[in-house]
C-alpha cells in the first residue's frame, strides 16, 4: 500500500491568492431594464383629467378658484392646498392628483411632456425631458414628501428641477 502525502503548506500562499482573486472578481449586478416610453393612451389621458378634476374641485370649494391654467399662476393655489393640509398624508390618490397638477406647471415651464413610462417600478405617467430617458415623476413628487412629513415648497421644487435639467450634458439641457 502506497501512501502519498502532499503538504499544502508550500501551496498555501497560492491558495489564499486564488481565493482572494476569485472572491474579489467583479460580479455584475443585474441591471434595471431601460425605461420604455410611449405616448399617453386615451385611458391615460382620462386618468390624468380625472386627477386634475380632484384638485380643481378642492380649489373651487376652498378658495373659489374657477380653473387651473397649467401655468405658474396655479402655484399659489396648489401651494395653499398643501399648506392648508386639504389632503391628509393617507390620501395618496388626492396627493398624487396634486402632483399631476404641479406636473402640468412643470410641463408648461420646462421642456417636459407627459408620457407613460414602464420601468422596474411599473407603468405610470411621467414627465419626459426632451427625447431622453430623463424623467420627472411629478405623480409622486408631492405625495412622497407629505407622507414623510416633509415640507413641500412648489416654487423651490420647480427651481431645483430647472437647475437639475440645466446641469445635464449640453446636448440634452435647456
């Protein structure tokens, strides 16, 4: 009977080095799929119109505001609805409706337009910047902040959004 003894002591530095290299090799994390954009469908347009109606009705009932114009002139009314806590933080649909109304102002002031996006989070209306993949999720911009008890300043959000879009590469910015 033959017994073969192999000492691993001389091979130990090589084993450690190999295990280190294998353990540290770059492993690719799964990448999120690229967002897919499409024009708003009739159903999407109807949904946005219904959400605008929620905000307009609240503004009419509270302040006698006859119509939202989708311009900067809407900001004081929208801000007042927020400041007066007309919608509680549990009223997600209504808060997202405020986001749609604010998104209309953003789309009027900046090179953004309403489209539908499908991404890793689902399918929702969003504001798309020119023909890029940059999107402003106005739908949840207000609701997420209110649900976290954060202050919402619409003029500041507009300013920050404009500033961020301006910082994009020259081929894409304002």
